[in-house]
C-alpha cells in the first residue's frame, strides 16, 4: 500500500526537490504541499496523509506549534521534521510536541527516504549527528532547561510573548505603554540572550517554553 506524504515548507525549491526525490520510490506518494502552518493543518486534516514532512520554521505559528496541534487533531499522523536547524533545543521541542522524526536539510538527499521508511514502519528517526544532542538534552534537569528564559526580565518575557503572538513593535509599545525604541531594545536583548534570529525562532522558542500559556 502506498504511503501518502504531505510536504510543508515555504520554499518552493525545497518542496520541488523533495517531491522529485520521493517520486523515485513507488512506495510513497506526495499528495499535497503547504506553505504555512494554517495551510498545513488544513491539508493534513483534509487529505489525511500518513506522514507529514514539516519545516520547523514555517510561517505562521511555526512547526512546533503546528506539530502540537496536529497531534491532537490527527494522532495517527507521523510527523517528520525537515530543517536547517541543528539545534538540540529545537530537536527536543519538536519531539516533545509529538514529532517522531528529525532530519537536517543538508542531509536530505541521503537520509530522507530512509527516514520516511522508518516512520512508515512505525519507528522513530533522528539525524545521527543529533542523536547524542537529543540524549544529552533529555538527561538535563528541568531547571537547567529554563535557565535562558529565566534570565529574561519580566518585561522582556512580556515582549517575547507579544512578539510570538504576532504583534508588531508599535502594537507592543501601545499595549505596554512604552516607546517603540524600548520594544526594539527588548527584542534585540531577547534575541542576543536566547540566540534567536527571526520572528519564527521567537515563536518556536516561546511555544517550546510555554511562554504563550
């Protein structure tokens, strides 16, 4: 029986390359493509694929939040994260959210089909270079995992929470009754302390550390 795959990535070249790679194996079929998290959740529900190949840095709520929602909506769906991030925090965040696979894009041409076969067989697949990082991260005490977030001031945490919810700098300034420049300063400080580069990273981090609750 053919295994049905949904590809979720906002880069057209990635989707096309992955589709061509999968097309070479008659045991797998690409049934749809998504470019943001809302579309991913909708298509995963409508098309009912067996496996979702998901970019962790998806526009919208981000791949980790999409994973968390889909685990509730489609508990039978097997989610394989495909990402450029070789980051133990994102890896553990994705696995804790419910993903059962994690590979990096630089190794997709050699690992993707093996990872898909593993998931189709009911197994878990993690990029070999990330396996040690996963084990080390899972072995860390819970208090150590939250040290970076704890280093933020209450105001910075509030700015992070609002950024992750999609608010603009001006909206945050109005909400907190501070200047736009102050918001920008908090944002720069947050990104420097947490090692984050984009709004998608901020959303994923806030989601992983339950800062949106």
